[in-house]
C-alpha cells in the first residue's frame, strides 16, 4: 500500500494442524527511538504506558503489546501491529540484537480461576496453536508515516480485515452513552439517595433522553463474571452492541462485525481514580499508537479538571489531568463509535455549554484530516460528518500555540463555535472560553493551548 506493507502466511493442509512456532524478526539500521508499551506478562488488559526509549535501551526479555511505534533514523515512523487475528495467539514484541522479535504465548495446558473474572494459565504446551490447516493466518502490519499526522489517517488494520459478515446492519446505531461507574453514581441535587438503585438509573435515563444521548450503561451483569459463555438468560445477546473491556487491541473484527463498535485495551480515564495517569503526554501519544489499531474506549468527559500540581486520585470523586477543553477535544481526536460521557449527569447539567457540545458531537466520521501533529507532544485533527467539520487539538504539559490551516473547508463562509482554554486555565484547569466567529478556507486560526490544554471547534456553513 502507499501507507504501509503487510504479509501473512497461508496453508492448505486438510484437517487440523498444530503450529509449533512462528518467527517474526524486524531489523533496523542504527539505534532508533521506540514507543514501547511494556507488558508484565501474557495475563494483561493491554492498558500500558508507552515508554519512549532507544531500541538499545529496551530491557532484555521484556515484551510489549502492540502497536509498537518506531522512529527510523533519518527515515519515517513505522507502527507495527497485526490484523485479522482469529484462532491464533496474539503477537508481542521483544528486543533482539539488531531490532525486534516476536513472542507468542504457548497454548494453555492448565488454567486456574483466580477471581470472579480472571483465569490464569498455569502450564503451557510446546506449541502455540491448534487450528485448521486450510486457512490464512494473521497479517503482520507495518504502517509507514513520513509525517506523524499520517498515522492518524492510516486505516491499514481495517482494510486488511475480513469483509462484512452481517446481512442487516440497520440496527447497529453508534452513539454516546452515559456511564455510571467512573463517577461512582455521584448524582446530587435530587431527593433520593444516589447509588446502584432504580431511582439513580431513572435519573440517568431522563438525563440521556433530555440531551439526545443514545445509551446508558449498567456496568456488568450481562453474563456470569467467571464465564462469559454463560449469558444472563434475561438478555438476548446477539442484538446487543459490543464494547470489549479488559481486552487486547483491535485487529479489524469491526469490519466483519460492525456491531463491535469499540474496545478498551487502553490506559484511559479510569486510571485517574487510583493513579497519577493518564497524563496529557500519554493522551497525545495514544492517537499515533493504540488508536492506529482501531477505536478505543478511553471514556472521556471529566468535568473536574486539574493542573499537574493540583491533581490527586480520588476513587469516589475523580478528576482528570489537564484542562476542561483537553477533555472536550477528546471527542474529536479519539475515535470511538460508542463514546462515553464518564462524569456524573449532575456535573454535566451544571456545565451546560460543555454538555451541549459533548452531547451533540458525532461518534462516526465521513472524513479525517490531520492538521498538525507530533507524537507525545501535540495533535490537531479535523473530522467531517455530513456538512459539518469538527476540529480538536490537544497538547502535553507544555503550553503552545498551534496554527490551524482551514484549507480543508469548501469555498464560502463558515460559522465556527470554538471552545478554548481560558486565560486562567494554567491555574484553574476548568477555565474555558466560548467564541463564535466567521471563518473561511483561506483562514489560519491560532489555537492557544494551556499546559495540558485543548481546543475544539464546530464549523458549519454560514447563512
């Protein structure tokens, strides 16, 4: 392809086969820089931080989940991942003498249940897969980007996946969802006791209905937590939309089965409840790494925001690192056809302007343009749905100005509704300013971003 290469194996042996091993080695000249999400073991939720280090600095025998991003010396960036993964172990990467080598978890020989939802492999066979002999195997994908922004527009994983396998897709409805768990059901200003109870969920339902939000979540309970094959008999699972959590990265399943709208496999906002992550730097690394594999359920939307020195994790009343508009911009920058509103409905109702934007911004797009980008530092993306463009920008802990070229707009005048970091956002991260202005395709806007800041705009055709 123009934006990458891929290869895979094909076998044509009748009946079952045992795959003993697979070799995967990538050799690089020099000592390139790598964004390497180190894993602790094969028992993983794939919610890792991306260490930025030289290839020679990777700890021997450590391993990373994918995608792994390599900055080739005097060359492009190369993101390594896989596509069309089925009935086969996932690929992990480790260092070799002159590059990266593949590691595969061997086939389980024995397992134990260690809690209500986790099964641990206690012994493994001397082979990696038992599968059918007449088949194709997963694609080994190398997405190549001369410019960092090219990674945002890259769709190789989707293009390499199997084609649509669903006859009727009319029932599949992307949208946004009010989430109960992150905000600990902290609704207030009501005459009932908030918690996991009928009154609280009626409140969520009324909030969603009044603000055009398509779904609410009652977290868990659709299956036996210890056995996902034991589905709650009161739930007809096939017509449910699917959002995998505690899951590995996407490998293109959504092309064949578009009811698989999104998945986690990312260190997202939930980590702010118990740790000092995710940071703005992490947030502006994800679009070039994890998001290249497919949609990610980061679960944005925090209305309690903090600068770095002010942040502390509070499980039952969580906050986010970075500014309010940093969170709002995620709804444009981060791709997820089922997009969360993670905070309490009561907080959103107190922040009506922000809610009006978050509740109406689309979750699927017709066109994407990367405007300005550098991995781990900043990103600015324009996305179109129908006749309306949305522009989102985010930065790390460094304040910066980004010049946003609007030449992607058609001729004529457009009306832009802009949310930008307020003049005091470096002190009070929730400070923002809303601006209305007329723009055109020849304009270049300056997005002024506070530390951990953001900038977001809705651009419609003028009257």
